[in-house]
C-alpha cells in the first residue's frame, strides 16, 4: 500500500507563527555558513537584522507623521545606512561586498560612495547631549555586537527573509514576546543557561497594576530581560503624560533597567522602542557588580518591578560585594538584597518581585535576609501562583512578594491564586490569563479574609536561638482555609455525575432537533448585500487633546476585540479615529483574511478604531448582529471575506471597503435569527453542564483513596 499523503494545513498563520517560520527558515539558511553552526551565533545575527528592520519601519511612521504635520524630521539613521538603502532590494548588495559594507572600517557603500562600514557608523552615533537619545541607544546596542557571518550570500538570503516581515509601532507587542520566547529557548538550549525565564504577560500586567507607578517616579528593573516590566510601566503611565512637559518626564527620566546578556539586552531595546520610548535607558552589565554598601541615596528609586534570575549561581567576585554573613550562591537572594538597598527610604519606595518557593522556606543565610526584610521593610503581600504559571520555562513553584519602605512588617496578607475549574496546572498551550487575576485585583484594595485570602503577623514568623540569632523565617505558609477533599462515598459521586449527565443528554436531544429545524429554515432564506442589511459606518470622532481615548484592535481567528491602548487625544492629532458601538461587526482590513472579525460588546462601546477597522452596523429590522457574525465564521462566509481581500501575499491581502458591502449574506426571518440565538445559548448551557460533570468526577479519585486508606 503506498504511503498516505499528509494533509496540507491551509489554515492561515498567526503573526507569531509567521515570525517563528522566519526564524526557522533563517536558521536553516545560516547553517550553510561555517561560522553560523550553532544558535549562539545564528540567533544574535538574526536579531540585529530584525532590530534594524524594526527601526526603519518606525522611522517611516515618524516621517509620515512629520509630513502630515508640515514639519521636518531628522532621521535616526542617515542614508545610505537605513535598511531601505541597503537591505530592502532583494537583488541588492550581496556576497563579499555585503560583508565589507557591514564589517569594514572604510568601505564602498550600497550607493557606490566610500565611507565608514555599517557597524562602524552605528557605533559612532551620538545624540545632541540632551539626555539619553535614540541615537545613543543604537550606538549602545552595536557597541559590543559582532557580525558572525562569513558568507555574504547566505546573509543576503537571511536579509531577504527578514525583509518580508513588516513591523510598525502599533502592532501587537505579543509578536515580539513570541519571538523572544523562541529566541530565548533556543539560545538557552544552545548555551546550557539556567535561571533565565520569560515572565508571562498577565503576571507583568498584574504587578504593574497593583504597584501603580506614578508619573514623576523612577521605575527600575535590575534584571530586565526583554524589558517587559518597563514596557508595561511605560504603557501604564502614558495616559498621565498629557502635556509636553509630562511626556518629556516620561521619556527621559522615568524608566531604568539592567541586563547582562547581549541577546535580551538587544531585545529590550527593540521592545521599548516599539512601545514608544524614544531612548531606553538600559545598562549592559550585571546589576550585582557594585558593592552593596556603596549604593547611596542618589542610586535609589521609588519603584522596582522585577523577576530576577533564580536557580543560578554568581561568580566569587560578585559575592564579595555582599556582607560576609549575607553571601549566598542563590542569585535570587542576592537580587533581593540589592532591591532592598535601592529603594527610597521612609515609605517612598515600593517593590514587586517574583521569587521561587525556595526563598520562602529557606533557612540559614536565606532566613537572615528574610529577617532583614521583615524588620526593616513592610512585607505586606505574598501572592502564591499556581503550578505551571511559568511553563514551559520552569515548573519551579513561584510567588510574587510586595513590600515597601514604611516598615517594619506587621500583618502579611496571602492570596492563593486558584487554577480554573477542572485544571491541574497551567501549561504552554493553556497559560494563565489576565482575566483570571480579576478576583485578586478586586480583593487588593478591599482586603478581607476568605477562601483564598488570609493574614499572619509577620514578626511571629522569625525564629531565633537562645542567643538571639535568626535560625528560620518560614514564609511558605499554606492556605488554612483550603477546600477540603470530597469525602462522599464513591457511589454517591458517581450517582451525582450520572444525574447531571442525563440532564445533558436531554438538552442535547433538544438541541439536535432545533439544529435540524434551523438548517431547514435558513437553507431557503433569501440573500441580500451586506451593504443593504449592515452598511459600513464611519462615526468620526473629533479629537479633544484633553481627553483620553481607548483604541481597539481585532484578534485573528475570531478571538474578539481587545483594547490596544488608552492615551491622550494629543497623541492622536494626526490620525482619524472612528467610534465603536455595541453590536458593530468589526473587520480588521489588514487581517480579515486571517479571521480578524469580531462583534463589539458593551465593553467596547465608545472606544475608537483607526481607519483600518471597518465597522458594519446591522439594520435590526432585518438582521441581528450575532447572526451576521456567526455567518462570517462559516466556511462560506469566510470565503467571501477572503475573496474581498485582493492581494497575492498575506501582508498585501487587504479587505476592500468597496468589495465588503457587495458580499451576499442569508437573511432569514427575524424569528429564525432569534431562534439561532436560542441555539447558541443552549449550546453554551451544554458546555457548562459538561463542565459540571467534570467537576463532579474530579473528586472521585480522592474519594476512592479516602475510603480505601482513610
């Protein structure tokens, strides 16, 4: 029998998948170069190419803004060193000429003139001396960077791959996060590094939300990785920067970071530039390299947010920077001491820090450091995160500790973050979602003890010997109100599950009958142009510079609307915005071919979208919005959207505002459409019912064990 052919997966790729595909293709190309045999050389090469592509894409945006404003814009990188000058032409400079252009002190450039090579030029960039400017950032990135490639032909192939990716300053930052996940995993596997983990975006966002950095304060992440905390803090404070003077404060004197790995250092620059920070202030080097006793008031900041490396060890020279009785091989404990030292005193400093469980229960030196924390600072909150929160990077149980300099510690509040019903742990494919932290956010400002929250008196946790020396500080406290196991007899649990399952079967019978009837009704329904039953609408907003506006985006694969950012109207002066209303059918004209189609909910009412968001308002005397949305989720409906999106490749497949209204849609009677909504509600009820059965059975194994051995 001949081998079966694999089915082709024709599903459109997500942005992250496309980026992963470029990384894999580029890595395969680079294997042809003798100096690019491992990820230790391949990935930095790919990264600096992407960085320059990012910079040039953003420069084009700034240039367009300047034209619209009638202003002159001075580019960050001068010709002929911009990406567009030497890289964008797929048949451009290649081979030995390309290597000479990149590496040479003096060379023949892509335009035929003679001058400094690319890296030489980039390292020479300087701002005008007024603070840390974007040219200084580029110079810092390339100062210690090396081009490992020895084949200019292979490098040209990689450049052409990177050139097919188009980044802009408003694109979802998760694309960059996905890229970092891939790069970090491959880099760590190649180098055998430990302790360098990606912080999940929901954890970052939660920590920034509760620590609440204010404009005018300085925020530090001494182990910033790709800059996730700093980027989130920047986004958090940006709505407050509603004047020129305040924006200057946010840009120039608010965010500080440190990173000692070259690849994350480069990615941090990219991340922050994409968020709009014009000159990221990230120091390259180990934040632990300074003596603790030499850190004074001028080095202190109001806010520290960080996930320091843990599980690794520091070299002996680093340990000499710490007091003899506080030296430890655990990197996380060294960073905890640094954080305590760098916070402003007298209640003006506060911190949120991710720590592993080992820090909470460790004794010896760990106990002495924790005693310092409780006696000199106010450790007010510990959030216990569920298993798998940091998957796939580590399964080490983790916590978030929050403290400030108003110490000493009194009560310590604990919150045990629960897993979703029916889940045993988080995973790479089923990660923690920000919405799952909503109960904790609500509890944060109005604390009460409950099933997930309890408090203990901090000083009572410090244990000393007869001579007063600290011997233990156990912060690894279990929830005293943890739900007891289900000790019903196994037969009772099974009988309960069977009863629920019978109800489900009855609901499924009813649902099947309704589906059959609905199919018959809609198969004979008349059709109409979308423009006749749900015309395109443009509710242009008159921008008030003094107000703030929440801009929406639409996720691919029918995953709904998300709120991209909330910023002052002053930052929208060059851009037209249009109001979104409840029930609008919203198409992203750039990504509709990838199923970026959504139905606006009440939470989106009053938000704004840019010209890329095509909105259709249903005539409710003829058509219900939810019915239309579900139609475009069918193969037939989606095929019409693709047909209305001309273009040969993904990035050029733009949904046409002229073709969209001509799509034909079924228009059954309103009764039939309401019947469809009833079907949807019943289907959802079936899903919930199945979840109840699963919950009922989740206690079966503990019950069997209890009755067998209890």
